[in-house]
C-alpha cells in the first residue's frame, strides 16, 4: 500500500482503507476502485491524501453522473451558500456588539442583536434550519457561533411549543445572550483541547453568574436574565450555580438549556468531531428525561427528529440508507431503508446511526 495525494489519484486505483472526513463520516470504503466521480468526491471533502493498493485496475470512463448525497446537495445549493455568507456576517456583527458591551460598557441594543438572528432565519425559511446548521458544523464554533446557533434553535423550539410572538422573541434573545459570561473566561480554558481540571471547571461554572452580572443593569426582561443565570440548572437539582429544581427554574432557562446542550453535542470540539444528531437524541432519551422538563424535552425531541426524516445515514454495520419512519417509542432508533431492505433500529439495539451523509 502507498499514500497518494488526492491531486495525483487516477481512475483504477484501489483504496487500501476506509476514507473518513474529519467528522468521522465515511467518504469511501476500503477496496473501492476509484473513478473520476469518487476522486471528485474526495476533493469536495478536502481529503488531502489517500492510502491505495500497489496494484490498479483498468477502468472504463463512465458517463453516468455522480449522485450527490443529501448533505452534499445542501452544501452545494445556492440557498446554503447564501445562508453561510449571511451567518458569517451576522455572527461577526454580533461578536463586535457584545465586545462593545463587555469591554467598553456600551448600552445593549437588543433590537439590533435580534435583527442579526432574524436575517439568518429569513434565509432558512424555505429550507430546514437544522439541515443548514448541520452543514455548518465544519466551521468555527466559538462562543459567539454557539450563541447564534442556540438563538436560532430557541426560536424554532419556541414555535414548536406554540409560544406567542413576544415569548418567541424573548426565548430567542435568551439563547443569543445565554453564554455572554464566557467572554470573561480565559481562552486557555475555553479552548483547552482536553479534559478540564477541577479548578478550571469551577471557573467555567461561574459563567452564568458572570453573564447575569454583565446584563443585570441593562433594560432586559427579567425572564431573559433568569435564562442567562439558570441555563445550567437541571430539574433534578444536579445543575449549577444554585442547584435549583423543577419549577424553581424559569421556563426560558429550560428552553435554552435543551437548545444549548443539543448544539454543544452536535457541534465540533477541539478534541472531537460533532456527534451524530441521533446519538445526541439517544443521550437525551437515556439520561435527560429527569434532568429536563418532560413537556419541553419531549416536544423538542419529537420535533427535532422529524427534521432528519429522509436524511441519508451510515449505520454501525456499514450499511447506508435513508430515514423513512420515526419510531415514537424510541426516537433515536428510526426505520432505515437500505439496499438490503428495511431495518427497524428499535428492534436492533446492536445497530445504531453513526453519521448523517
């Protein structure tokens, strides 16, 4: 076997190992005979080098067009390209606005911040927002990007909860401002590529109170301030900073808490790639039903899983397929249509969804 630059690959070469992107998504399997289309796919995913077998085979040039996956179609669509541009611009504007508040003591212009979020939402009106966000996972997910993601998710979540227009607005702003306290945490801790020490974690746990202190003199709705202070509280009392339980936690804090954790799990981190959304949903099902308000968490999970209906996925057994049916009793284990037939994952606990394709 030998390692070859993608630019030097030729049709007929045979992959010597599975090829994954940095998100741990399978791009090409081991033993595949490369052709023009599969080499183009490697370039599309920015794969720099590939291990190939020493021997090659002659291949006929195929005129059949390469069929893009669902995610590839999203990423190459004009809608996504425009969404990515607007998202990047609005996050940058949001960063500057928050830095002026935190570092210069400038007044907080909530309407301006809200407009940044609405600009992005307007561009996702005709396309599934979660498809767009999932396609953005390869991009920087620093505090400001995370806050914008959480604001967008809170806006959709509030609509799933059938909240009124003003409450939806407040939930969105709560998501946008929830982690403002992290701007005061040293970057060496925030961006540490490994497990935090107990002392470092104690510092991170101060960010809800720090954020509350930054914003308390602003003319904000008290429910937004509560969301900033309480978004790490949990209904079973296991959260921080006050160890509140159940009804002691504000409703907007409960909404932000779920959106915050979902985005954190499905985003890339320095030390790992993003979790597959179905793995995140499975974690909520197994560990979250006591920690989050039951009405809120079930509304979120039942709706978010539907956003991935008809997505193409890779299973832990190596099969690829399409999500065709959601099992209400086990949301993280839908039915998958594959070339080998239908697989009801709720009946096969040994098979899981490893990645969206």
